């Protein structure tokens, strides 16, 4: 298992992808299995095209991402400037299954998640048990505590992080 990240301060989304992707590949030395893309608000209007560019550069990778007010890499933090951080991982033997939830998908988890929806599909089709759930949530449109409470009902022994 190997994880690396690369930062770009390029103002154009396409240029930022090119810059960060080249740096990331140089560090990893191989095509990654997972890419986590974090973009500044200045790139948010280009999110769809940025995601497409990343997917073209890393065709075998599962690509996940979100925008963020502040971007953090190994030794740098960017705030109030255009930027992008690509984190790549080589994960031999790991099965990745991205799933998107919308803000209302947590159901009524206010009472310990008793009315949480049946999300058993999260583990469907995997070679083994679901071991972990990486969550990237927007705290302005989703209540992360409510989401985790609902997931705890469905997956009490699964690690949730993000």
C-alpha cells in the first residue's frame, strides 16, 4: 500500500489536473487504484470537466472528490487561492465500490438511527465483508452526524472515516 499527494496552484482546472497528475505519477511510480481530488472553490464551477480530466489520466482508478474551503497536503495548506490536491493510492487486493448519497438519504437517524434506510447494497457484490467506509460529505447540505448514526445502524462493525 502506498499513498502520495500532489498540489497544484494553477488557476485553470485543466492545467491544475495536468500539473498535479504529473507530480502524483512521479511520486507513485505506477497508475493508482484510488484518486481523491480536492478542489478549491475557484475550481468548483469546473468540477465536471476536472473530474473527466482526472478520469482520463487515471482510467483504472476509482476517482472520488469534493470541493473544500481549505486544501491540505503533506506540508502545505491552501486557503483563498485557486488550488487542487490529488491524493493517489496503490491498494493491491482492495476492492473499491463508490456510492453516492444525497442529503436526504440518512432517513430519520435522530433516534439512534432506528429508521435508517436499508443500505445493505453498500456491501453487495464485494468479494468479502465491508471493512471500511470513507465518507466525503458537505456539512452545508448533509448532517454528517446523522449520516454516521444511520450508517452505524446498518454497519455497526465497519470503520467509518473521512
